[in-house]
C-alpha cells in the first residue's frame, strides 16, 4: 500500500531523505501553499508534516478525508488543533528530544560567556576601547551551579558543568536524594539552590507554579554576586525584579535566551551592561533542525507501516464501544491525580491505582494514563498528555501499578489512587454517582463527599473545639467565601481533615496565615 505525505513547511533535507528511502511512501514538498490551496490538497493526504508556519485548523482537519497522522518537526504544537485531530482519530506526533543537545550547549555557551564577560568585552572593542581591567571575569572551577529543573536538558547541562569541575546543586520535583547521589550532584529544595549557587540556570516548563519563580523574594535569598542564565521559558523570571536585583548589585549578571514577550520592544533589561541576550536560539543549530526532522519522519513511517510511534502528543483512537464505557472516568481520574500530587510532600516513588466494582471489569489502561497525567502535569505542564504520561513517569523512576478487586466499600465503582514516597503514603478515592457525576469520597483514611472541581482547600488539623471558627474567621479577613465544608476525624480529639470548596484561589500569603494557627498541621489549596 502506498501512502501520500505532504510537507507544507521547510524541512531539513535529512528528514526528507528518511521518507525518500522508505518503500511505499510518496511525499510532496509544497511550502508556499495558501490556506485555500492547502485545503484543496489535503483530501488525498495520509500524513501531514509541518513546523510552525502551517496552521492545522479544525476546518483543515475536517477536510482531510484520508489523513491518519500529523507530524510536527519540533516541540510545540500550538499551531495544531489537537482536539479536532483526536476527535477524528488522527494521531499527532512531535520531536521533543531533537533539540536537547543544542539547548544544553547553548546554556553552557551562555554560562561561560557570562562568567568571562565576553559579549561586553567584544562590544567594548567594537567601540575602539581597550579596557582589560573592566572585564575581569571569574572561573567556573569550584563554583556551584544551581540547576532548577533536571529533565533532559537540565541533566545534560549538569553533565557538561561537571566537566568544568563545577559543583552541582539541583532541584527537580522528581529528583530524589538517592538519584542525586547516583548522578554525583547535590540535592536540595529550590530554596537550597537559591542560597548556595554562584550561578543559577533554569530548565523548567512555564507553569502556574513556575511563573515568576525567580521573583523579588527569590533574589533576596541568593548570594551577593550570583549570576543567572535562562534558556528555558520566558516568564519563569520576573523581569522587573531581575532588573532591580542587578541595579542593586545583588545579581552580578544575567544571560537570557527567552523573554516574557517575544519578540520584545524596548526591554529595559538590555539597557544594563551586566545583561546580554540571544533571540531564543536554544534549538537553533543545524543539527537540532536535522534531528527533529529525522525524528518526526521516522515516527510517521512507523505509524504508516504498522509500528508504534515514539512521541505521540494526543490520545490514539480506541474502539467506540470501549471509549463510551470508559470515557466518563477520564476526567475523574485526572482530577484525582492532580488532587493527590498537591498533598505530596516528597518525591513520588510509586503510584498504586485500585479499580473496584464495575471498574474492575473494564479496559483501564486509558484511565491509568489519565491518572498519571494528572499527577505529572503540575510539574511538567502541557508536555504531559494521555499517551506519554506513563513513559514520562518511567523516565523519572516512578513505578505504576494497577490493581483490580470486586470490593467496592459500598460504591458501584471506586477508583483509588495512592502515592508512595520515601516516608509516607497518601491516598484519594473517587466515584461516579448516578445523576450526580464525579465525587471525591476519601482522602487518606477520612470519608468525604466533594465534587472535584473549582477551588478546594484541604486542611489537616487537631480535632478540638474552635478550629472551624478560627479558620472561618481568618478566611473572612481575606474575603474568601466558603461554598461547602466536609469534616471527618480519626478519633475524638485526634487528627481530622476538613475539605472546603471556596470561591477563589488562595494565594501563598493566605495559606501561610492558615498554617500559623496552632491547630492546623497542613493547609493545601488545589484548583481543579
């Protein structure tokens, strides 16, 4: 059988050669198509290969009668309507690994240029100035490099920095002390990295929790003379706070490849001589462009020839009768995972998922993927999806176990998720109630009845008179309205849990105020 592949954006020749060498694959390179021309051509195409230029809209997907797979030669898929593709059973693949080496090398180039003030010295020479004393730098040897985010790129940076005989202090939500020892690097919290590092490099996705991770408070915790590198995402650094930290002398320099606004106009950071920047060049090497082209073309060939793709982005289609049976559990499963990860106080080592009652008799693999997706998304962001969640968990050393039992504890169906860390287990259970929808019915060993949506506040506290009143009065001071409340206890006067739904998200200062109450052990805000 022959398959037609349309390449609608410029692509490295190495990728095209991969297609050219495969029997049964006919490709057409047409990079100057108007949206109207592409719409006419798409009906006979089996695979569409794009970069960032082509907009793969719902209208285009619905016109693609034979389309089976869309390949994005790069990481981001913002230009592809994933929902429309999934609804039509069209798989989308990308190439997330092809630029790892390029981004790591760019980070090291920025680090070394920053330490020796190379861009500033060159600029001085360009202006006919010879001032050696002004551009005295520092050696990297024996300095501490703080790495926030030890995924693929962060780990490659650590490997290279050790070659420069630097000391490494790293934080990652999936990094354990044992794993750090194995890698020969220091292990700590974000605060440990901020306090100990001479240089700090960022390698996290941009999420709600990493937005302005380096802010005024963070800069205050750092060593005087610290230097900052960001080749990850704009927005992780509060640019106004960085500006003030440099002007005050707390931060000695910064090397930036990414910005909150791209392209930007009149960014005042570039007015500072301590700052130099590049225009988002982390993946801009010949080799990286070749790698992503080859990776995505190989995935397209695997799929069209009956193999298994390596980098799927959306959920592959399942038989309709199976999907109708299990789809109602997807949202519940993801929300249980998201809920539980907020309660974890240590790195997750193991996840146990228990299917009880009717759930024990259905195909549960897609439900498990949604559960793990919910667990990982808080720290990995939109990079996690239903298809790659289990792979990403495995790469981070998290063991996933499914268990099925007919015991339901009074429910027709029950989904229980348990996480295991070095020193504790945390558990949450949920069900679907006829006519009422999803419910959280257990947190650890406490019985509750809460709809898993909106703003939820979980408070672990001592079971003594007055706690609810103190908590309610404190929330009232911050104009936070309580919608519902559930309370359960283990023993009279012992430990108890309070579950509240509130009308708005709780900020850090509001949570900290709750934790100051003597009776409260833990207060956690969860947005579902």
